[in-house]
């Protein structure tokens, strides 16, 4: 992964983080230069005063994202119980709600890459200094972010150990050991692990964190054509993660020379757009490393053509390599249905209460059996309205309400999180109707997001129009010569 990716924002997508007060509003993270997120539990002055006077606990979202995006975002990630602050600056606790989202993404992506022939493995997190310093361009790309272990107890280590910022220099010495013949290729490994990048630029939840989880794929091929094919296969999977799972439209493309992975041949990327801030975001990258690392670490194999006509051995062939990764900065929406008993009070008969409980349990059982994540909120200590707000804040896309009258009518009332619409679902066709409703929510959310993105893409052909377009929060499509000097001028 590139040094730029170390500070790439995440997409806290659509339904997960939208505030109740904003209905279908979608959570979009700021670009890395956004104002610093305030400390947790910092409320608007008026709201804080009112809370203090009544002894109430603030659980909703007090800020509108189009008015104060950083504060809105901070409240979303903490009050939705996705994340908690930790005692080490820049490190955060992923609470079960966020970690489950990561597992959903992980399961889908892992199944896809295994279908391609990629196998999972695990390599140590410590990197010997001599390994990390072997590849000059690569080291320079991460030098400022590397965390070093220099002591064990009170004793100095003989050799400092880096905590992996990425694993090329961990894995490739062993690729050189394992690859001897073209028959040993392709070698396609992936690992799910954590990495540490000691980011000092205003750590922010999910955006700039010193430790994060990711998958990193590292593969080696006999030919460039094979490597090129995989680069784009993986990039397409990343597109599907964002568009098909998270309902976030992205654009596939190739990074510029200065933005590519340090030491690599070229970098492909999926990029998103944040309407609230007018910023682009790097969502995931797939790199072709060329033969640079193979030459550095000696990942080579005998030429399959055999000896030269003279009988002299041909020079060894170096492998063509790729690396690709997706991180917890991509945390977004997951499909889930919450079932809430309603209309039960002190006047409800025990028979009706039992019937509601039985029906709610049956609904959850049917949905889970069909592979739809479902949860019953039967907490008796909270009101129905509180439960509605609780799950709306957490972004659950569909809520099913079941009361005594619904049981007698053999139905449930379904409420959509994205637009508040309600509809009746027959118990006879429960699974089919819920699945169709979830698909509709997903499709509608993606369509709205894409329409907003497309409406903000502008073709700029004259330099004088470029900065004004950026100032108006537009996503600029521009012709350019691809020269580094031109790129630096644009950045400036």
C-alpha cells in the first residue's frame, strides 16, 4: 500500500451513520485535510446545558452534517457505538457494531479472492531493519511512519525491529526461497492482519489511525500479462465492495507517477466523492510492482525455454509481482433487519403477549435461516420509540414492527431507514418480501449517491476555471499531460 494510503479517508457509508434528524442523510467522511475531529462527548453548548439541567444522556446526533461536518462525523461514529477512543492517541477501539461490518466485508471479499486462486496465510508483524532498508524507494515511502521496537524489558535489542507498515519486506525474502521454477508460479497469498503507521497529522477515527486492520494480497507471476490481469480483477472486486455492498459509487483509474505505490510499476485505484465536503477519497488500490522487488529480493526462476542452443544456461527470470489491499477505513453499511415488538402494554392480554413473542421469534428464525442478518429487540426496559431511535442511529436499513393486531392479520409493518417509508409485509411471503425490500433500499441508495456524484462532476479545460471549480466542491475531470511538473503545479 502506498504512503498516501496511510492517510486515505474511509467511507462510513450511507445508512450506517446517518443521523435520525436527517432522515435519509448519508454519512460521508472528510478528506484528510478536513478540520480536526473534536474530542468525544463534546456537545453543542445549548444541548450540553440542557442535558446537564435534566440529567439526560445525549444519545442522538446534535449536529447537521452540512453545517458542521467534523462534529457530526465524530458523534456518528461514537454514538452509533462503532468506535471508542483509546488511551493511545491515534488508536481506537472497534466496537462489536463496527467489527461486525468489517467481518461482513471480509467474508465477501475472502470468498471472491479464493475463487481466483488466492490462499490465506500469516506472516510476523516485526520487520528486521536490514529487510526494510533493502529497497530504497519503498523505505522512503514509509520512513516517517515506521514504528520501531528497540528494547525488550530493560535490554536493548541487538537489531531494531520495525512494526510492519506493510509486508513486502516481510514476505518477499521467503518468496525468493519458495520460488525456484516456473512451476512454482503463480504464488498468490493474502493475509488478514493489522499494520501500524505512526501518523502524526491529527489522528481521526477511521481516517488517520496509527493502527488499522486490512487484507494485503501479495502475488508473483511468471509473466507481466498475468500480473496485469490480476491487478484489474482485484480492482473490480474493490469496486463491487463499494458499489454492491456499501452503495457508494466509485471511479476506477490509474494513479499518477508521484501518487503510485513507492517502488512499484503502476497503481490502480477506486476513488469516491464526498458531496458534503467536495473532496475525493481513495477507497482501495491494486498495484503492479513490476520486477523491482523481485530483483531486490531475488525472486527468480529458471527460464522455462531451457538452455541456449550453445548449451549455456539462460539468465534467470524475475517474477512479476502485485500487491493490493483494503482496510477498515472502508467500514460501511451492512444488511441487517431489526424486529421490534410493538403495541404491547399493561392492557394487553397474556395470550396476545405470548403470540407476539412467538411471531417475532419465528420472523427472526426465518430471516436468519435465509441468510439475512436479523436481531430481535425485546428489551422491556426501553420504550418502543427509544428502540426505533436506537436502531435508526445505528443505520439498520429495515425495521419490522410486530404487534397483536399484526399477528392476527398475519403480517408485519416494515419501515425503511433510508427514506422512512412504511409498508405491510405478509408473513406468508416474509423472506421474499424482506429480501426484495433490502435490494430496493440498496439500489435506491446507490442510485441517489451516483446521481449526486454525477451532478458534481465537471469537465474543466481551461486553467482559470480549475480552482473555482474546486472551490465550488466539484469533482473535476481534466485533460493533462501526465508530466510530474504539471502534477506538482496542480497540487500547489
